[in-house]
C-alpha cells in the first residue's frame, strides 16, 4: 500500500493531538499538586513546572490547528483534563505529571525522528514541535528539585 501525503498529514496530526492530550493530563495533575503546597512551594511549582507545560500545551494546540488549516484537514477541540485527585499525594501527582510530560515529549521526538514532519509538514510545524520540546526539557529536573525540598 502506498503512503500518501494526506495520510501522512493525518498521522502527524493524530500524534500531535495525542501529545497535547498528555500535556492536558499533566496540567490537571499539576493543578492537584498545587493545591497541596504552601504558598512559596506553589509559586515555585507554577513558575518552574506548570507554566512551561501550560505554554507548551498552548503552543502544541496552536501548531496542530494551524497545520490542520494549512493542510485542509479538520482541526480538533482539546478538552482540559480534570484536576488530579489529592489522595494521590504530592509525590504521586508530580510523578504522574512528569510521566505524562516525558511521554508527550517522547511521542514528539519519535515523530521528529521519523522525518514525517519534513516529508509532509512545513517549517512552521517543525518549529512548533521544536519549541514545545524545548519548553518541556526542564520540567523533569524542576520536579525532582521541588521534591528534594520535601525530603521525599
């Protein structure tokens, strides 16, 4: 079976949407973690972890919708994920959020390595993917640093 550019664009949008969904879940988990922290630690979580994920999520959604429009394919609505349950505890919420971020980054990295964005994409799409991955790169170390302040 031959691979068409339209199939490639559809596949690319599916992967980008899946990564965006993972970031939405991470944001919900981080919101739950925020509620468990004192004011100083909550500000640190917001600045070093939540905000980069939130900006990356917005950028990925925009990258998806703009590429879909340029490609003549249908866009998609992205629903926010529910807030993480406090019963999971701070460690559980942060670990799960970081896992979602790493999975989203991994999916985008695999997509970039596949050369599909080059074959059927465009410079704006490739730039958007790179920007998102760059914003996510500091999330895991920041989460580890925050947890160290609580002595695990």
